[in-house]
C-alpha cells in the first residue's frame, strides 16, 4: 500500500488523480492533500478519502478548513514543504500551478521520495538545481505526469539517451491554430479558454492558447530526459491522440497513443514499470479516421519561440520568462491586457535578465522570479 501526498488536490489533475486512486484502493491510500484556497472541496475530499494531513496555501482558507474538519491544517509554503517531506509519504504527486510548486518538489527530493511531477514550472525555473538535488539524493526519482512527457517516458522505456535522435512533442495548437495572425489582437478571454480538446485549469488553458505551454514543455523535456534543445521538436497534431514521439538513431519512430484522458498518464506515473487495469476510454483508430501533423507557426505563437530561446540561453532566462508569463496571463484573465500583450510583455521582462556566472542556486532563482514579477506588474497599466 503506497501512501500518496497530492499537492493541488482541487484542480483538474488532482481530480483525475483521485479518480485513479479510487480504482485501486488495494494499492494506494490518499494520505495528505494540499490546495490553494478551495477549502470546501478539500473538506469533501478529506471525508470521502479519509485523508490524514492537510495544507492550504492560503492562510485564511487553512483556518476555515481547520474549523470545518476539526483537525490541524498547515498553511503557506512551509506547509506544502512539510507535507512533501512527510516520512509516511511514499509518492508525492505535485500538480500545483505555477512557480509555487518548485520548493515542495525540492523538499520531496531531499526526503528521497518518488515524485510524480505535473508541475512543469519546477524544471522550467530551476532545472539545474533539481538535477543536482537528484544526484545528491539517488533514492529520489521523478516520473512525468504531463501527457507529452509521459508519452516520451513510455517510448524511451529506460533506453539510453545516446540512442535518441530527437524527441517530438505534439501540440493540439489550441483554439487559434487556424486563426489568421491579424485577428489575434481581437482575442477575448472567453475565446482563449475554449480549448478544443482538453479540459484544464484557466492558467494552463491560456498557456495552451498562446503555445507558451508547449515552450515550457520543451524546457521540461530538456531537463527530464537530458536531451539538447536542438534535438527537441514541436509538431502540431490537432486530434491530440498521439501524445508525443521519439525518433531513434536506427530509424525507428516510436509514438504513444491514447484517449485524451489524464488518468492514463497519471496512472503510468504512479505505477511504472507495471501496467495495471484502468477504466477509461479506449482509442478507436477507425473512429478517429485520420491524423494530421504540421509545423507550428512561430509568427502567430511568439510565446513558443520565446520559451525555446530562453531555454537555450539558460541562466536566469527561463525563471524570468516563467514568472513574467504567470503575471501577464493572470492580467489577461482579469481583462486588464490583451492576448498579444502576453508575449510582448514577456519579451520586455526577459530583456532585463541579469547575467550570472557559476552554478545557479535556488536563492538566486527565486530572487529573479520576484524581480520578473515586479517588472511584469509594472507593465500592465501601460498596455
């Protein structure tokens, strides 16, 4: 019986994870849960799943949940890190949204946990720091939850990286793949939240619409699989049934296919290398009929190009880019800026990225993150 700590329990990944755990009560126990502010949903999960430990990132919500349950509730970053490093926890599934997920991942690594990682910002912000921590704590290991990275993980099946010619990350293209670039200035929040395939949280849905999400995934793949950026490609696949591919040096191209249901990669991340039954939709190739693939348009989707450029520059570029994007996406969701102000603002912030020499440490990264947020916030009134 594996004890699971679920960070981000009230989001879409958290909900799907609970769906997986319910199918395997003989294998998994939901031991600890954390979320930002939705204490009512946390209370429902706590009672249904008989959870033992809790954390709300928002302190007011923590007090409300504590009163509701009559049990201690942790709060803030310290609370998240305490849950992630709890001695009773076997698996930490980190589906927190944004940069808040970085420190809990590091805490779990330093406590030699198995981390099922759905928080891509962990590696985007601090990939080198995370890799160093894994080297220092060899009993800790990551399995990717994102459907694209999970697909690559399955295709590689622990083969050595020297056998890999390139990784091919698929993208749905979001709701605007067929829109002319001239119309992008008219994009509304409602348009951007209308994803054609996946049901996700608001922030990640906007990132998918701008294709920043795919840029973050390229950076994450670089660190997860230790593959150079020059060997990582993005291909638009509107049907979203081929979740990603690996081209091997002998000419074989391996793809992972499946229904667009996050329960599938979640279960793989929890149980690899074992495959156990899962009640979910099956992919019917005859019903889909045909698959199409094409190159992304980097003029329309400037965020994708920016992210890849920042990844190649390394240093503090990815941390600054990620922080600026989070602030600007939130401003767009609040209808304070336009859709195309997101890439424009990110470019203005990363232009001020300081040069660093030597090995990066988390303190420097978090300082850059804070500075980028301040810079991005200052831009909003001027758009």
